[in-house]
C-alpha cells in the first residue's frame, strides 16, 4: 500500500509534457500563436522558406525548412496566405495523414468559389484539414485574449482531428465551437470580414434621419430667416441645429425599438398562432432592436452635452444681456409667470427622468449585466421601464412644444417644427400599445404566446358535423 502511494506521488510530480506542433509561416500571426502555445507547454517548430530569422522567432522555438519541420509533428498549423499554398504540393507524401490546420482569411467575403480550407483539402487530399483560429487576431494572442473574443470556430470532416485541434484551443485558454464539416469553412472565413453586421441598419437609419432633420432645420431656421427677414443665423449650424437633431433622432429610434414588437403581436393575433414565421424584414428589425436602442442612447448623450454648453454660448449670453439692458433702460420688470415656471420645470424634470431610465436601459443591455439577471427581471427593465422611458421622453417633447404648435408663426413656409415631426412615430407606438394592454386583447395574445392556436373554421365545422353524424 505504501509502495503504491509512493508511485502515485512520484507520477504526480512529473509535469505534463505536451506534444510538438509545427507552424508553417513566421509572420505576425504564426509567431504570436507559437509564443502563446510555448507558454502553454507545447514545443514549437517553425517551417519557413528562410531559417535566418533569429530576432523574430520566439526564444526556444526551432526553425527548419518546410519538409523537415513537417516531419517533427502530426499537427501542422498553416499560417500562410492562400496565394502561397502551391509549395504544399511538393510535400504531399510528408503531409499524408497529418492534421493540417488552416488559419487563413481573405481580403473580402466570398473572394473565391470555394473556401480556403476546401481548396487546401483539394490541394493536399491525403491530409486531414481542419479550419480554426481565423477569428483570433495576433494582437489578441499577444495580450492574452483578455480584451477580445475567446471563441474559436472549428470545422473539419475528420472528428478525431477536430477534437485534437479543439484540445489545443482549450489549452490556450480559448473556447472552441464545433461548426461541423468543412462545408462550414466559408461561413467561418466570412465571419471576421463582417463589419458590424447587426449595427449596419441602425447606423444607416440614424445617419439618414440625422441628415434629413439637419437639412430640414437649416431650411426652416437659417434659409427662411435669410430670405424672408434678411437675418444671418448660419451659426445655428454649429450647436443650435445639432441640439435639435440629436433628441429628435434619439426619440424616433427609441420608438422604433418597440414598434416591431407591436407589429409582431398584431400578426400573432391575426394568425392565431405563434408557430408562423414573421416576414424577413420584421425578423431583421427585431434582431437589431438592441443596437437601435444603444444608438438612440448615444444621440441622447449628445443632446445632454449640447444642452450643458448652452449657458456659455455667446449668442445666449448676448440675448440675456440685451434683455436685461432693455428692462433697465425702459425702467420696467416683467412679472414672474407661474405657468411658464411650471412648464419649464416640468420639461426639465421629464427630460432628466427620461434620460436616467434611458441610461438604465443601456446598462442593462450590457452582457455582463444581462447575464446576472433572470429573464423576468430583464423583461421588466427592457419592456416595462422601456415603455415608461418612451412615455417620459415623449412627454418631455410635448411639454417643450407647449402651445406653440397652435401658433401660426411657428410654421414658416408652412413647415412644422422638427419636434412635431419627431412625435409622430412615438405617439403611434404608445397609442397602439395602449390598445394592446386591454384585457380583451392581452388575454388571447398571452394564450397564443403560451402555445394556444386558433383552429381553422372549416376544421372546426368538419369536426362538429362528424360528431353529429356519430351521435
């Protein structure tokens, strides 16, 4: 018994020595990957056209010609571009049965008819090709992947080869994700080339709305004043007009976050089931609601910053000084207007509360926060508090307008104020949501979302006639 325990202690003291891995290519990614693997206990042999690179190769690694390096390991990581694959044809016999890991990417999506990994499998048919590591950058490997994605997509036709590569991925502190056969390589290679796929439509929409309302305000406030009154208000372009555009775009985008959910509810009520696919445009809209909300929050932040600098603007200080001097010279003082005081304080208070809840929605959408709350808590914040945010921001805009929308002087060239246009979509959303919360509508909608389905009339009639005939 003592001898066995002694043997266990002796074997536990022996460090786990990992296998030798060969890396073809001594570029930035190859060197970074080799250095990371050496830190994790692997022996690294680099295969290169030139072995004269002592200053670049990590200390402790070996540099050999391609043929000699390939013989040292059963796993070869190919860290070269597709245009340089031709040298592999001469190594067909040496690479037979070895695991060949392709880490390459292209310059644009779908650059070639087939993926790089599939082309490599055709070029060296007797090797076991696995696609991996193409979603990890050299910088992420050097920094320990603390500030980058740890997920590594892996695909290949040989399950044992994939498992071997996935074990290497795990040993580097990364998370492998099996994407199936080598047919998935095209999708994996296109993934790093995507530029904010879920942000594209929200950003395009926000820029389009910003451009529209910016030029609308320029026409209404600058060009009209110059043509009709001969006044030059072109300096409004710097702060005044952007401070109008930002809250308008933020309010519209916030309303657009909740509008697709209303459309989805109406479709489910009309169809009587939740097991029917939404139209593609509605699916895409619902998938990018988080991004729409975060872009709206960014515009709200800009509005707050622009508002904070109002007191130090020259134009504002000039107007205040002119008003004070006119009262002094005319020896009169305007009495305090309690109605205007209430309107002003209510407008500011609604804006503060709306912005506070807006920030709360943004914080809750962060992965680190959303992962720490359950589904009911997340739904409460994003749905109930979200609609409350929309109500407060809409009320903030309505109180800002006050009775000015009834004044004909507020419509130069018959153009309504921009804030009036911004209220159209939020008011539509709130009115539609108001009807959806009626018990007579909310109850069947809840049943549908719990799995209940409305039976077709012809089916119910057929069943009833069958029952009568049976009786």
